[in-house]
C-alpha cells in the first residue's frame, strides 16, 4: 500500500512527539523512564513506515553504482540510528531523535511538493469536470435530451443560452456569443456563426446554436490541452539534466567531506567519537540537495499552469529553455501576419454606388473575393435589388441584370469603356500588391475596388516590440515577391523571403539557423515542416491540427500579442528557475561548513535536528519562490 507524503508526515509527527517532548525537557535534566528503549521502538517504526522509500531509492541507485539525493538521507539517518543502538548497549548518549526528526523535516518538504503537484494536476482535471453532463440531440426534427456518453461524431446538437457545449464541433445554424475564457484566457465572449468551430465545455451566451459534433473524448481540444500541460510538467529542461549530472558528482563529494569531517574532529582535534560522528551526520543531512531537485520541476509546474490559464501551452521544458535563447522570429504570412482573407482597402469612384452594385451582384458569387465586397458593403445602409441572368465569365469576372441594366465586376476585359483615370488608379493600386476589380454598368466602368489580405491590426506593434527585445523578424511565404515585400514594409520586418514552396520552408529555416536560434510562427499544414525544424515552433490554435501538433508552443487565442506574452512568461519561468538554483547552491555553500563545525569557536553549532530543519527550510523556500510565479503581471 502506498502512503502519501502528507500521511507519512502525520504518522512521523505522532511517533516522534515523545522524542520531541524529551528534547524540550533535556535542558532541565528531566528524562523519561525507559526513554532509550522508547526512542528505539518509535524511531524504528518511523524508519520502517515513513523512511522506507528513501532507503529503497538509495539502494537501487547503489546497485547501479550511482548515488542520489536519498543516499545522503539514508546514510545520515542510519548512521545516527545504528550508532545509537551501539551507544545504548554501552550506556552512552543516544541520538535516536536525530534520525526521527531528520525524516520528519524531509517528509515535510516532500509533502509540500506533493501538495503542489496535486493542486497543479487538480486545476487541469477540474477543467475536464466542467464538461456538460448531457446534451440536446436533434434527431428527425425532434430535440432529445441525452447523456454526453451517447454523443457520436456527426450528431447535430442544440445549445440554448447559458448551456455548455457538450463536445467540439462546427456551427451549422444560428448565431450567438460564446464564453471561451477557460480555453483561450479571453474574458470577452466570442461571436459564433455558421462555419465557426466551438469547443466542448465552453458556455453559450445569448443565442440558439445548432452544431455538428467533430471530436469526442481524448480527441477533444480540452483533453488535448490537459495532456499537453501534463507532458510539459513531467518533461525535463536541458538545464535540469545538468543539475541531475551535478547531483551524481555532488553526493560522493559530500560523502567524502563527511568522512574528512569525522576524521578531522576525531583524529586531529581528539573530539569524542560520538561528537565527531554527529558533525559528519550534520554534513550528510544539511547537504541533501532536495532544494536543487525541486528548483526546476516546481517552477515548470507552476509556470506551465500559469501559461495555460493565459491561453499559452508550452509542450516541454526544452521549448521553455530554447525560447529564451531565440534571436530570430520567422513568421508565415497568410493567416499569421495577415488576417488570412482579403478585405477592401480602397474604392475609387462613388463609394455607395459602387458598393450597392457590388453587394447585390456578389451575393450570387462563390468567388473568394465576394466575401470582401459583402463585408465592406455591410458597413453601409445600402438598398437590395433582385439580380437576374447572373453569369460567371471565366478568367474575367461576373455579370447580371439589375433593373434591366447589365452590371459587371471583373478585370479590364469586362469593361468596353474604361477611363484613363480609373486605369491609372488601378495601376497605382496594383503596384502596392493589391488586387483590383472594376465595377460598371453596361460595359462602362464606374469605379475600381482594391483588395488585399492585410496585416493583422497588431502585427506592426508585435514586430516593433520584438525589435525592442533585440530580436530579428522575418516573413517566410510562398506568395509573390511584390505582395510579400509590401506587407513586410508595412509592418517593419527585417527580412522578407518570398516565393518559397511549402517543402522548401524547412530548408529556409535551416539556413537562418546557421546564424541564430530560430522560432517559427505558423498556422497551416504547409507550416508543419518549418515548425518542426525550427528551434521553437509556435503554432496558432486557429490553424490546422497538424500545425498545432508540430508546435512547441501553442497560442490558444488567434492573437499575435500572445506571442509577446509567451516570450514574457517563458522568460519569467526560466528566470525563476535560475533564482531557485542560485539559492539552492548558496544554501549548500553556506550550510556545509557550518554543519562540519568550522565555526564552532564562534559559537555557531548545528545539531542533526537543526540540520534537518535547515534542509527542509531550503526546500520550502524553493517551493515558495516558484509559487510567486502566480503573481506574474504582463505588459
């Protein structure tokens, strides 16, 4: 049966209470009758019940020719225990309480770590518990209430105001606002309409939505987030592997120092055997590098939980360390730097007349640019007309009849009468890498509409902030050179690499890696090789599953500002790790000489119990330091 660290603390505290009480009474020369026998029994129970795992770990390491943190605890407590049995037979002073109290304080530190791990995992598991318990299934036009366990992929579910989405899916009917704060960290509700994706356990606000289930169980976004963060918490950063190697050398060095300490006191200074032994035990106990072992995992645990709350998923400890060394950030253009869909940027001519004609004609079109016309027209109160004889002219444009007049939208081939003014205006706009379409009546062009996949609203700001951080920014795209250069110039990137095929993106990243550590930010299937090749791949969660899977960091909000937040939070986590390691090393550097009795003449002496307390305090201080990450504020 496995006993938790918390229960072991309670058991050890109860069993060691008489020993602690005797320690308090000792200065008053009050001794319990049969104290040595009682101490032997109680300490034996503590070592067998509470300290067993430390001894098993130390023995397993010893059989492999290694030494770990538990080696020091094992040797320190067993030396005190067996010496006390020997001393008891001779009628000398015993130190059973030292072994018992050392175990108590070490367990206290382990208990705090265990509690923090449970809270971290509990916070993630509580997300899963937020999932809906039942759902409304639309079947043959009827609404049927069913438990979530009976939902199947492809089912159409109905979600009414204040209800939770029971599964991941895609909206097929209705419009509403959805609270996605538990997934993205965004506090404001997000508008959802036909074609938009919804996530299980998020909350519907004000409308009725019909959606088709696309993912269930372990495939759901929520389950993937929990698994993602768990992997990050159990992974090791490269710096942690360094501390593990250090521990392998550190433990034998401490054992040598303990032996030298004993020899110096017993042989050189002619101190009593038991006093010399206690100094050696002090060294073993106080040098136990528990704080060193906690320095990185605790910071990783708290930091990855914190980042998840802010909509940033860190896949592993290596990504966390690598992103702090990044000096070049490479962006995919379409959908990452830009909005991913064209918008109207310029209109030459009578704006309302041009948009009225465009709005009514484009309602019948399936062309990708039609949405740009309709979105721009929606900003105005424009009349609607019936369109007849709608035609698509391949490679040229579209036309139709409105009130008996033929209306057209397309290139210059559609216009039989095109003024030099409109022709010059279109040429100037096309030089800015914009797509132009003429709008006209009966063959005469009355206006020009320019469209472009424009940069995100905050793209220029993000690039500016990266420059302040001393990082180079690059656009890597398959788009033509004119378009890419125009976008790059607008937002201020350092370099533009254009006309690159999807399978060549990874090679371009490798070229940049010759001079610097590279992060790649992307969202599409064609970005997956570059995301995997880069030192750190940053995937936008609005992108494809394969892009997200290839990323080391995932930004759950479709917002480039979160890249800056990810850089900030990873830097704070890594800085906290360095602070924890610093104090763990300093603690040992100061503690070992005191424990060895170097400052006895100055009146600074430690008992094994105080050495154990100091060791436990160092662990507690590291845990507390990591918990301070929860107070992180972002610019």
